[in-house]
C-alpha cells in the first residue's frame, strides 16, 4: 500500500490523520500489531480507506481487537456480525479473524509470552525497521521476500488470509518497513523512532 501516494490523490481527514500519526511508526505493543493484522485481513479486495472508515465499528464489534476475547467467538457470534451494516460483512474474513486470534494466542505461548511477539515479527526484517527509501521512482511493491517469508510462517502456524501482500501491508503499517516517501516529512520522523 503506497499511503504517501494515496494521500496526494485522495486525502480525506481520516486518512491524513492515519498517515500523519500512525502509519509507519514502529509499534511498541503486540496488541496494536494484532489490530493491524485484523484490519488488513478485511482490506483484502478493498482500498484501505474503506476499512479505515469502519475501524471504530470493527473495534466495537470485534472485542476491541483483543485476541483472547476474539478467540472465543462462536459461529453464532459470526452470524450476528454478518447482520451488522457498520462493518464489512464477509463470512470468510470474520472466520479468519477468529482463527487468527486463536493462532495469535498459540504463537504468543510458543514465543514466550507477550514480550516475544514483537521480536518474532521483527526477525523477518533483520531485527530493526527497514528504510525502503521510497519515491515516485522507487514505488512500493506488492510484496517482498520478507513479507513472503512472514506469510509462509504465519500460514504454517495456523493463520489465515495472510498472503504476502497482506503481510507487507502489516509490516508497513506497523513500522517494520518505512515506506514513507523520502520527500514526506513522516519519513524522517518514523526513521528516528
């Protein structure tokens, strides 16, 4: 996702705020990373602003993106969510969200608890955020070897709908990859973080 390009062409206040205060900042909490995983699962087939506009509704109906609570959702819960017009109603994505919450819990246990989750993801980018040095001449790819490796590992661990492009979007949003254009003021700010 080339959010800097999107900002130049369709900058809504919500998207601008997300770009200016969140996208590309290295996450310090695993729970935020899980939230991005959920949001990017719903992004598949949509432009990110479509999902971003529904973020608060998703937060409300998806247990504040709490993996432990989401992992306990049942088929009845999914049926109820499919009736809620405030969110993107897609059975496969809702089922994948519950499956991913369960896989997240297993991953958390396997990596030694909450404090092991961020290092798990950072290992795919060499332990620190990657500065991609993006520009119009160096556009954002759909995926990278890092996102392909992350996708493969997440799928091996039971995650669903985590293809290489989705994983790359997660890496970007969570600041594991700095894809702000060099001319964007946020590039230097995120790099300094």
